[in-house]
């Protein structure tokens, strides 16, 4: 089962290369355009799993799960190189238009320039495409729901090896020739031998070998003329030709730069962090809304509390102090009220202050003092007591006078052997 899943994944395209076989059409409406293209599908390991010629609209079935490279026909693009010692991309892009201005048929303001930095020397490949055709390319891809991460020219489809030359005999008797790192041309098959011979003679170093591949089965028997060229042609299979093309992205100029950089960054390739990050952002948004609601409620409560404090101040404080807050004035007022209240002890405090002496700790009820009546009037506490022995009242009198300053015992009397008295305690 594991091997079956592994084999299925290995057959899923990870990289899709679409090569336009005809020049771009500049039109206001691209809805009716569905050109034939050369489609190459690669798995995650960079192995070619499918090659076909089909309509552009059929390529959308691979796009959601594959990184897309688009190769434009060389007829649309000017390819050259500039020798600049700088390694900064911004400086290279600023200098390239002026260095190539004389080689271009139209003004540089109407052209879009793309450049890739060379890690080998100071000679950097440059591709130039008119802005109108660049926009036509993006409109065509958008119409067919395709989003590319690389747009370049089909010349870089052919391999380049020092002292060698590559030729691709394409569909419809079209020949694509690469003679250098950023040099090449395209022509009809009938003109190939003559044009290639002239180009080889103009090169400072003539290549030793010409590798060629033929994609059109109707032209499978076509051979380059070694006598005319003076160079040995060697056939190259299409599998060998397209074997390592996924490495194009880091080695060739990408037209999706400069003003078109946004189109390059927008990709359909799903990120594994997309959904967790989306959930996190949604949670943060909900948390923010909840905190704002709580803050609004606390703010309203605070405003109501301030209004209540001001109302209390207006009722109890005749002359508010301007430099003090309402809260501080209310706290000062409550503190002053508590001090005034503490000055008068009250009935409960007076009663508790003498209760231990009245009740005592003796469990014998015959020797205890009995409380007959308690009266509290105008800050004076009166307690009427009785006991079986007058000595108990005398002892109680001594204890109370030793613990309380403002205490009196009077109305002492003895009736039927029961002693009674009145205890008076003042605040």
C-alpha cells in the first residue's frame, strides 16, 4: 500500500513547463485565444513524467499542484548580454536599457527588460520584450487560470555547453538554435543550414559539435549537412534534452521582475502554513473584538462611577477642593466621618467593655451576678444587677473601677437576703 501511494505521488506534476509555439497576439480580447503549446511535466525529483503538444486551456488541470514556467517564442523576445562589473540587480537593470538601446528597433521606454546575474563572470544575460506583448502574455495566462512563477524565452530550453551548439527541430518545421550563453536564433527548416553556416563562421570560436533533436515525427529523417556546416552533428533524444529543465528558474532571466514582480509573487501553490495562520489571524480578530467590547463596558462603568461620586460630593461637600480629584475628596470625607463616629463608643461597645467582669469565668451559678435590666439613654449605660451576697457586688465594683474610668455603682440594697445595685457607665 505504501509503495502504491509513493508511486502515485511520484507521477503527480510538481513543475509544469509550458512553451508557446507561436508568437503572442496583441488583442484587446483574449477570450477566444487558445494556442497550441508544448507541455512538459516533472515530478518532485525533477524527472520528466509527461511530454505533449496540447491546447493551453488543457494545462490548467496541472496548475493548482505544480509550479508553472512559461517559455515564450524567440520571435517575440530580444536576447543579448551586458558586461557590467556590478552585482546589484537594481544597478544592472538601470544600466542595461542604455547599453542595448542601439540594438533595439524601438525605444527603450516601450520595452520591458529582465536580467539574471552571472556567478561566473561579469557578463549578464538580458531578455527584452515589448510591454504590450508582456501584458498580452499575462492576460492570456489569467484567462486560462494559470499563474506563472517564471516567464522567459524558449532559447534557454536548449542546453549550452562551451564549444558546442544546440539545435531543436520543432513542430511545423521550425528550427531553434542556441549558439552561446545568451545568443541564438530561430528560422524555418529550409533556411537552417545556410543561416547556421553563416553564424558559425562569424563566431570567434567555432563549436566542435552540434547537438540536435527533432520533435516533429514527420521531420524525423531530417539531417544537418556536415559538409555545409563543417561541424559534426550528433542526435540528441528528447528525454535527454528535457531531463534537467526544472533548474531553469535560478539560471535564466525572469520577465516577472520590475513592474511585473507582483505577478511573480502571486502563486497558486498552497503553503502548508496557510490554514494554521488563517485560523490564528481569525482567533486574534475575535479576541480583539472581545477585548474592545470589554473595554467599552469598563469605560461606561467608570464614567457612571465618576458621575455618582460627583453627585455624592455635591450632596455632602459644600466647598469641593479644585486641585483634588473627586475620588480623593470622597475618601477624605469618608475618613473624617469615620473618625467622628469613633469618638462616641455606643451601646454595644460600652456593654462589651464590661461584660467579662459581669459574667466572669466561674461555673458556679450560686456565686454569679445576675443581670436584671439594661437601660441605654443619651450615651449612658445602666445595668441593674443582683447577687446572693453583697461581697460579690463589692468585688465587682473594684474590678470595674480598675478597668473603666467612668463607671459608678449605686443604689445598693439588700432585700430578703438578695443584694442589688445599679452600674452606670458613660461614654
